[in-house]
């Protein structure tokens, strides 16, 4: 009997499939663009294989998304413990945007007041 698949694996597999189909790619085409074998991609989408950080980056680049987007569950899609991680990630992204905006505003203010040469 097969052990229960981890929720994050299901999220990753579903997101790869979703973004792949949005681009109109077959598994073979995505595998080629990411520099993976078609069997490896099939195993990842089938939740039979996990990915290294390098493989995650290759897939994200080929799918034209950020790595974290492959790990974010759709609303209501993921069972169990992944939902709190999704909420935390959204909060971190929001905080990052706020910080970047504040820094950009400070630079703009300094530039406008002649603070930069």
C-alpha cells in the first residue's frame, strides 16, 4: 500500500501541471525547456518524486513563474497543514512589498531634495 502523499507534493504537482497547461506545454516540452527528462517530470507531476532546489528553479524558470508560486496552494485546494503556510507566505510577500515601497519612497525623497549626486 502506498504511503499518503505529502500535501506539499500535491500542491507542487498541481501547480506545475496548471502552469504547464496555461503555457500550452506538454510534459515533454516542459521537460526539454527545464533541462529534465520527461520521465523525471512525469514522476514529479505524479507525486512520485520530490525536487531539489535546483530542479525547482529550473521548472519555475521554464514555466515563467517564481519558485514560491509552485509551492502556494490554491484556495481550498490543499488539505491539512499547508493552509497556514500559505497564509504566512502571503503575509511575508505583503510585508516585502511594503518595505520595498517605503525604501523607494525614501530614495525618491532624497533624490528630489538633492540628496543624491
